């Protein structure tokens, strides 16, 4: 194939009416249909939609890496004017890694665990550009410095497992940029990372894109992240592009019912769980071989018009008056897009009752031998997972526990559940001390009254047992129901409670979607009339529309049963929406505790301030102060002396006498019972400015 000069005024990537199918022994499964988008030089294009909508399939189509069963059955993908579908394997091999690079969701899947970082990075220009080894190592060191990793020489000599998740992802980004590619594809690159690490990665990607003039295709389900990183946006639903345009156009002047429904199901500033609860998208995502006739979104759409919307395939059409803004909706010019949703209801605030759980000076230390893995001796080290935890939770209250990975959130949950016992301190549940009682020694009514909903619904259900049997098993353990018939009826009532059809009792977990599995987990948690439910990241593995339905369900059950909900999360947007009070943890310590309004308004603990500034918010009116934390959360095995946050604190210089380096700050109580563990003088705390502001209309 002869190279023709590419005109930089033309798209660097042009996808034209692309259709991709996967072929099984039973049928052809259309994964992507009639998909078109273009990326100009230096432009960042966001690709958003729910799981299964075809985002990653489009990326793999660009990389020409669809496996044995995948095939492009229509359309074209052009890179710099050349059709990738018509290139030979040899031509594609030269292109991948050198001109087109891809960053995947899980960094460890892209790194060789048996090779040092330096060797893996140097390999890229040596293979793609024939660069000499010495020059490749110099370039590797420069790129490691570019991705803002401390001590590049140490990093180059390290193995992947010796780096944190955020550092691994930076190395993968460095590897993708080694050959200065013209197009960078990022497939959910920050999903597994803490929000503070995510903020650093997002800034890094934007800066490096500008430095190298790299164009980007950024795949994400997080609309706030797309607003922070992209110039243009394409929304996908069930294999099709349903709306595309400039980010501000799509956010502020959406012209497809699915885009509108997505925004209504995410908690933006001002959302209130009682006055204006989120609106979940009704129904379920269609399977690829069961798509409806006409508009794919028709069965779930508030504006569906029978005989018109389901008559024939709907083409993309230009939105009048906008530049490159298109919608796949027949009725977009007829709809009043400013009307509030019909399905929205308001609820009275759940009254908060007596204290049901009291935590007093709770600590959990783990002793780890220096050579525990090999059975050899050595001085033991102590991991301080929880330090001096003290708080109360009341009946009918939602208390959020937030913080980065490794801060001790899940360790506390294990202590409460009895999966671990405390080193010292007290856990008082309904006036009974339970901190020293492991779960196997707890009374049945104690176990049934405190239950847990886990992060990953896929791992918590027995794959060989029907849904109904799994709920009945919980009823048997909790000694609820005198006969099998009683328990069967109670199981059906629990399915009603979590809004699952009763016929799901006979289904196996593999026949359920992620959101449906999480509902089964919630039904099982409430089998024994739980009074306290610990929800450990219960919606982080779910799509935003499913998140809205699950959080709505938890709130409804709480209103009905006056349940106390301990909501463990790193997603501060959902915390702001759901919680009555917020507890912020850092390296085992409670550093801030107050009502949601107190914690989300100044004065802040410096760590809370950084957390809030890092949250991606899908609202063009929001103006945020940008505070990117340097470095990773320290090890609980070797915590810093003095204030646990002092190694990353931007306010440290405001405290006189070096107290942050030597003294653990006391917990101070401010107005209204707001508690902050910090040495900062009151004058500085009171002078803090809001991190998140809504710009004037």
C-alpha cells in the first residue's frame, strides 16, 4: 500500500458507519451498528455509555484486535486517511504502539510481572523505532519523570508489584507515550483508582496530550471525568451512537432521551434524596440479539411514540444551529427538554432515633513478621489499620465512611461484623459490648441485626444455587419461619421488597444482570430484619443508571424499616446525595466528622478539602479549586510521625513549631458539633474558601 500525504486539517481518526459483530455457533451477535465519529488532531473525544453498549468494542476495532470471533461487517475506520481494515498484519504491527497506543483499565494486565519497569519501557522504542538500548533507557527515565513519579531511578529498577496501583497506571501511560503516538486510546483508565489518584492521572493525561500534541479517544462511564478531560463527546446506547457533539453542547443542550436519562440518574450538586431523588432509567438494557425494532431506547423512553419510534431504524440527524451536534431521535425537535421528569417524587425526611451503635476509641493492629511469607524469624512489625475510632450511629440515619484505599474503612466493617476482633476499644451494639466476640460466637439475633452488602455482587452469590434458595438459606440460619412454606413466602416478600419479579426465585445468578444480583444481595441482607446494614461500596461496580435504582431501593427500605445505614464509599458525589452525616478516614484515623452540609462546606480538614477538589462533577456550572495531592497514602506499617496527613498536606507550613511532624492533633469540636483532627489555627480554618462553587447563570 502506498502512503498518501495526510492533510492535518482532516480528522486523524474517522470512523464511518462502523458495524462490528461477534459470531458464535448459534448466531451472529451485532455489538456495534452504524457507528460514526471523528477525532481531529490534538482533540480529545469522550465515549460514554453503560456496560455492554459497545464502547470497548469500538476501541478494539480501531486497534484491529477483535479476536477470532469478532469481525467488522460494515463501514470503515480511517487513521490519517488510511483504512485500517484494509491494512496487512505487518502494516498494523508497525502502526500499533508507534502511532496508535492503548491504555487499558487494569494496569497489571499490561505489565510483565517478571520484568523490571525500566526494561519494559526501553523495549518500546527499541522495537518500534530501532533505538539503541542506551538511548532507550535515557528516554525511559525522561518519560518516568514526565509522568510525575518520584525518584525515577528507583522506579526503573522496580518490579510492577513493588508499585501502587496509581504508580502502575502512570507507568502504563508512560509506556503508551514512549513512541509519542498520534492517537491514544484510554479504556476506563482510572476506574480502579482512588479519586485523589484519579485527579492526578487526569491532569497528567491532559498535560501530556498538550505537550506531545496527542489526540485521544477517552472511554468512560463517568460523565464528570469526560467534562474534565474531553473536547467532544459521543454517547452510546446498545451498540449505537445516540448523541454526539461538543462537551458543553451535550451537557447543557442534550437532545437525546437517553442522554437526559443518564444525567437524571447521577447525583449532581443540589440533588436531595428526599426533595428531588434521582430518577432511575426504567426497564433493562436489551441483549444484543433481542434489540427492539426501531429505536433501541424506545421501550425505556418517556417520549416513545408507538407506530413512529418503532417503525424503522432511526438515523443520526443534525441538531439545527449547533456545530457537529447530532442526535439519533426522531422527536428531539418536538420535546420540551426543560420539563421536570414525570417519575420524580418527594419524600418526608426519615426521623433519626436513638443511638444504636457506639464506637469508642477503637483500635485494630495486625502483627506481621518481617519474613512472614517464608516462615523465617525477624522483628515483627505492626500494621495500625484502625486508630482511635470514636463515633455514634442512630436509628434511621445514613452515616457515610469515606477515604482512600488503605485508610481502614473495610477493616472497621470487619470488626463490626465480627469477622475480626478489636485490639482495644469498644463496639457497643444496642447496649451490648461485641468488640471481643467473633461472629461464630455471636447470638443469632445479633448476627441478623447487623448485615452487609458487598461491593461486588458477582462474588457474593453461590453460582450453583438458585436465587430463592440463597435467600431461604439466610432465613434458615436466622431461624425465621416455622415451616418451609413460611420461609418460601418470606423469600417472595423479600423479592418484592427489592423490586425483583417473583419468578426470579428459580433463576441462577448467571441469568441476572449486575444490578439484579446486587438486589439479591440486599434481599439476603434484610432476610433477618437487619437493623444496621453496612454497605461496602455497594454501587461502585454498577452502571450509573443501575446505581440510581439501587440507592433508591436502599433509601426506600430505610424509610420503611428505619434501618441504620453505614455507607462505605470513595464516591463523594453519591455520599453527598445519600448521607446524613459523613466520617472521613485517613490512615486509620477519623480526621473529620460532621453533618453532610458541614463536611462539604468550609472549614475543611486539609484532606477533606483535597478529596472534594478531586471529585469529577458532571455539571458545567461547577467551578472547582484544583488541589492534586502529591505522593501516595503512606503505609500503615510505617506511618509518618505526628499528624498522619502531614506528608501530603498543603497547609503544613501554616502551623508553627513543627507540631505537625511530632504531635498527633487532637480531635477539635467546632460549631454545631463539627469535628476536625488538625493543628491549623481556628483563624485559618474559618478563612478557608469553598472548594466547589456553582457559577452564576
